[in-house]
């Protein structure tokens, strides 16, 4: 399902959700997740074109620590424009710390 966000960050901020309820991305079967993101790509292109955006931000949050407050998988498709600022990434990560995190993820 595709619809406009009721608390949009920008004009045409759109949500894409699977018809079947899943609380987090971990719960979505692979085939359905692939299908969901095929739809997200189509919606992203349509939104970009419709508002002449410079680009599109695509986000999806899982669990309370990330700010998820609606516990149903949903993907935000947000048009972005030249000159809009995002928070800056500060500093360069320590390579030993990066190696440690990489080992944990593997």
C-alpha cells in the first residue's frame, strides 16, 4: 500500500507498506521484502519526478531505539532538494574499532 505521510518532512513524503502486517523488517519473508523494495523504487521515481526533487531519501526504522513509533514495517520515501541540510558526520572512525565491529557483524 502507498499513501502520503500525515506528518510529512517534505511535500510528497510517501509511505510504502506491505499489505500483510509485520512489526519489523526481521519478520518479512525475503520474497515479500524484495517485492516491497521494487515498489519503493517505483514510488521513489514517481515522487522525484512529480515534485522535481534533486534526490530521494529512503528510510525504514526498526524498534524503539531507532525512533520507530508505529510497529508495522513501513518505508519512507522523502524527496530532497539542493541546499537542504542533513546532520553532518563528524570525525573519522578508528580503524581498530571498525575492524572489531566488522568481526562482530560477521
